[in-house]
């Protein structure tokens, strides 16, 4: 009888350990705590298209990714619209070390390469492109109402 009780106790502990590990893998990183549901880049990320993208993520929503091109003052404003764009084929998931993996498909307006896959990692107080290495600090924001502003003037091509 004692062996059966002991075996059940060990089995329960193993189940609890597996459940805790699964819950920990779904827990968003530290950038989620505090005010604001969305985590957004403060500067545009180079992701393979010019002029770079600003990105917002809802780390608690597995499809919660939005993007826009920056206004003159950076990612706190947008030059595209009429609003920020919900990302196509978006994914948000837990990554090792408490980071959050973010991915989406982006149209390029190119016949040769009509889409690119954008792969980002949100870790601590930064988001970075896994493909280009481009990084930006992030901040929390309560909504996606990013005001419109004209883009920075581009320098002439040499």
C-alpha cells in the first residue's frame, strides 16, 4: 500500500512539474508588465525593405502584430495609413529565455519578391530582426492610435 501511495505522489509531482514548465513557456517577458497592452519599437527596424518598419506587438495575443512606416519624428508617428496595418500571417509565441518570437509576412510591391517573411525577437527592452540584426528599444503603449505625420525627406539617390 505504501509503495502505491508513493508512486501516485511521484506521478502527481511529475505532472505538476510538466504543467509548470508549460505555463512558464507561455508567460510573457518583463516588457509586458506596467501600463500599456502593446509593445512598440521606438525606431524603425531594417527588415529588408526601405525605409524600415515600426512594429507593435500584443505579447498576449498569438496573432497580435501591427506595422507602419515612421513619420518624421520616428515610430511615435506614422506616414502610412489610414491606421497601422495588422500584419499578415502574424505569429507571437514564447521563445527560450523569456523572449517572445514575432513573425509576419510583408508585401514588398516587387514582382520578383512579392513577399518577405519578417522574423523578430522581443527580449527585455529591445526588439531585433533575426534576419538583419537591426535593433530598437521598445516602449509600452495603451492603444494603436499612432498619429499621422509626413515621412522624413529622403536624400536623393547617388
